[in-house]
């Protein structure tokens, strides 16, 4: 039974996924325009962030749209397929759930945010006024 359910959802993803990506492309928001020096500072701050995501996850799309709205160049890591990104997410973050924002500070401390709403609130709080 478990195999049938997984096959059903995999088929559903294959069929609906391209339409979700098309919708994301068409609905792409216009980003904040900043002075070049200010944007360079924001880009440097984004170097300590990484978004673990699935390409067609609606919650991941929501976070990516907010990243575009705020003009944030955050590294995006695909955690859908087995590999280094997924292993790191499970090993260090604690669970294979996306979207997940990895926040590292200069001291080497890492925080993992798992809910799209929390991630968006964090990004807005940190970068919207910048």
C-alpha cells in the first residue's frame, strides 16, 4: 500500500510540477532596487544563509518569491533527491522537511528555520528595512 501511495504522489508531482513552475515564473515579483553598495552588503550577508528546498514545493515557491521580492541572493540547495544536501539537512537540521533556512553566524553557530511563514518573517525583519 505504501508503494502505491508513493507512486501516486510521484506521478502527481510529475504532472502538476511544470504548471507550478510556470506559475512561479509568470508571477515573479519585482525586486527591491537598492544602491549598489547597499545591495553588495545585503549579498554579503546572504552568504551566511542557505535555503533547502524542493523545486515544486508550494511552500518553497512562496519563500523563493519573497526572496525575489526582497532581492536576496540566497543559495538554494535541492534536498529532494538523496545526496549531500539532503544528508546535511537531516544530520544537522534534524529532519527532512522543506523549506528550511540555514542561518550561520560568524561564531559558527547555526540555526535552522523550518516553516515558510517563519522564514519569510525572518527575511522581512532582517532585510526589508535595509
